[in-house]
């Protein structure tokens, strides 16, 4: 018989699954189809009467565009978020980050400011202001810049700290196809997995390689 703690954990995960699904405007049948299971099983997951597996939960999190941590960070999940207007400082910071990402993507793609300005029908001075974070970039222009620079539009919306900013010189030396893979937010899980592999001892890496050769 499962302990009260396990039962509670299943209930909490189930509630959060339902909340994430409804927030993403998905139906039980759509989630079931994505998981390759019956709608009845998804209902069991959401009621907390059946344990969802980690691979299934990862698929659900990607499908519902919800961080996996949402299902485990109970305090963050249930804390009511009180909306408030952004401060001028917050807006300046966001514009500065947007400009830095734009410059980063431009340099990684090997494009000049002139190339970008021409693509959006603006002059060089306006492009310079965009990269300095002076003023807002219209979403239509940002979409055209994303296409020109070979990045996903969501790349500009992703929050990153200063410490996470990529070194532009090193990034520029990475082969184009590798840069495209790394800069695609959809590949973040693979990049993080590769980063974890880099910390493993040589003997463990060798063992992992042997396992992959067996199961391929």
C-alpha cells in the first residue's frame, strides 16, 4: 500500500498536469494521443490514481510548453502571481537584453548591421539603436530579423542571465550547422545532456558509449 506521502505527490502532480493542460488549451484526448495512451489513462494521471512515468512527463511538459520543474516545485506552482505593471528599470533591462541577443545572433550569422537594416527597411542608425536597446523592436521586424539570422523567434524571448551570455568570438568560430542547432531553443535538452556528459569521468563515458552501441 502506498504511503500518504506518495499518494499526496501523485495528487499534486495530477493537479499540475491538468492545470498545465488547461493553460495550454489542450484536451485530454490530445494529450493522450501525444503520449500514445488512452484518454482514460490520462484522466488517471490527472486524478492522481496512477503514476506517470518520467519520460511521459517530459513529453507532456514539452507538448504543453511547461518547464518540467513546474511539476515538482510545489511552492512555485501554487504561489499566486499578482500582476503589476513593469517598471521603467525593468523595461530598460529587457530592451538591453533584446539588443544584446540581436547583436549576438547577427555576429553568429556573419551578418552586418547594413544587412539587417536592409532586411527590415530601416536605416543603419535605427539598427544601431535596436542593438543598444534603445526603443522597442516591432514584432514584425523582429520576425524578419530572426529569419535572416537563422534563429527561432522564441530565441529573443528566452530569459538569460548575463552569466549565460555566449562568448561571441567563440560562437562565431563554431560551424554554421552546429550554431543553428545550439541556438534552437527546441534543442536545449540535448545541449544540456551533452554538457552533463562533459563532466563525467572517462571510464563512465566509455561505459556509456558501450551501452549506446548495444542499444542502437
